[in-house]
C-alpha cells in the first residue's frame, strides 16, 4: 500500500503548539522591553525636569536680587510629574563648622552660617524631588549662601539686578 504524502494531524498540532509558545515568548519579551523603555524615558524626563527646575529657581533668585529663599516647601505639576522643592536652614553647629567671624571682646564668636540679622538664615539647603507614578524618580540638593544675612559680609553681596525694559 502506498503512503500519502503530507503531514499527519498530530504533526500539524505539534507545529502549531511550538509556534504558539515561540510567539508567546516573543510577545512577552517585546512587552517587557517596551515597559523598560517607558521607565527609562520617565527617568530621563524626570532628571531633565529636576535640572531645569533647579536652574530656573536659582536663576530667578539671582535675577530678582532677593536676599534669599524663604524656608518652606513648594509643589507644582509639570508634564505629569510632581516637582517638590523644600528649602530649610542649614544648622552650622550640627555640621561642626568652626566660627568664622570674630566678634568684639566679650561677645561670642559667630559663624557666618548661623541665623543672623532678623532671623534670616545665611546658608540654606534646597532639596528638589521629581515624582511620577512610580515614586521619586529624580532628586537634586544644593546649598544657597546669602552674604546679606551676615552683616560682616554684606560687601560681598552682589548688587540687586536692574529692572529690565
């Protein structure tokens, strides 16, 4: 008896099963790759937003000629991310910084980083966080020193900016 050429039903079902498993694993790899690319895009965007927000904040302070940042917290939304800025005085004593400005005899020496005239802090920590759906994605911290807060250093302060046209 002559055998018919072609595939049996069992061979066809085996091939479909193998192709299905391969297709499923390729689809899973593709979805995971897409998810990771989206996460990397969010991290990059958050990092760029953090750098830009901090630069804008410092530039606005310089341009305004303001004596310093007020301690506190500020939040805003940008491109679907939450940007939080917290400004607080730096405790020079806790950092172990030695007094840098000598006072007249009988007065205790003062640190240029201490809270001086009118309770204005001379050194502030500015901490910025950019958060998304996955939590905090980028952080930046910088320090701002205001020589106008220390009477002995007032001559080092830049002059206030001239108003533009």
